[in-house]
C-alpha cells in the first residue's frame, strides 16, 4: 500500500511539475520579471539594503530552482491525492483522478484565491501571518466541505458542507488598509488570472496521472495476490 502511494506520488508529481514549469515559463514568469522591473525602478537608494538576500541568478539557475520547487510541490500534492484515494476506499482510475485533481484545485488554489489572489512582487498586502492563517483555514474548510458533499450520506451533513465552504469567505480575507504599489493593476490582474489558469491545468494533469498510475499499481497488486494464491 505505502509503496503504491509513494510510487504514484513521485511519478505523477514529477510529470505534472515538469509540465507546470514549462507552462510557467511562457505565462507567469514573464509577468514576474516585468513586475520586478517596476519594483526596482520605484525603489530609492535608501530603501535598498546594503547586503541583499541571496537569490538565484537570472536565466538557467532561476529556471532550475523554479523547477525544483515545482517538483517538491507536485510530489507533495500527489501524496495527498494518493492518500485520499486510499482513504476513500473507492475504485480510482484516470477519470476519477481528474475529479480529485479538480477538487484539489478548488481546495488549494481557487478558494484561497477568491480572497487572496496570487500577487506579484511589489504588491501591497496585509500582514503575512494573518494571510497565512486565512489561507490555511480556507484550504482546510474547503477540503472538509467538499468531502462532506461528496461522501456524507445524511442531508444535514451535506448542508453543513455548504456552510463550511462559505464560512472563510463570510469571515473575509485580511487585506491592507490601502492598495497601491509600483506594479500596474493591469499586470497584477493578468498575473492572478494566469496563475489560476496554470494551476488548473497542473491539478487536472496531476489528478489524472495519479488516478491512472494508482489504478495500474492496484491492478498489479491484485494480479500478484492471485498468483500467490494459485501457487
């Protein structure tokens, strides 16, 4: 069981991360570079630290670090999906894996993005701790709400799932007292839309691959068990 989960997660996560990195190179990365140009142009000498924090060099080094980060994220999310496959106790294939992937997109990208859309460098935002707490609460509430809607049998539990889904957005995400910054709002809006669209592709691919690989591993385990009984 654990071997199946880890093998599924690594293969699906690595493949989805590779595709994500390729898409980002043509969608979100150019927008980030443009935003950094505005951010550096607006900074005064007094605002620039004497010793800047380390950052990967532009070009291939930055691309490799981005791909490595995507690999870690992809495998981590794939582990969650594979664990959910096992906990659900239901048969999984590529189509069902795709549905799980879309649920993952709703949980970790779409729902948090409704209150805290993806931000470019130089954007003005609320205090980091408050944003992280709201993001975690929203992701957890969305996961619980979707699970209740999908697997709960009692109508009142499904109704509770709807309430849980809406609760973080009723409370509201933390926002700064005033908006502004050197980045043009058109660029920020483009980045938010491109980020969500890119993550939708990533999650759909991740879910489909994870479901497909998990089903094949399950089939191999079943055949091995039959062979052992026959022997």
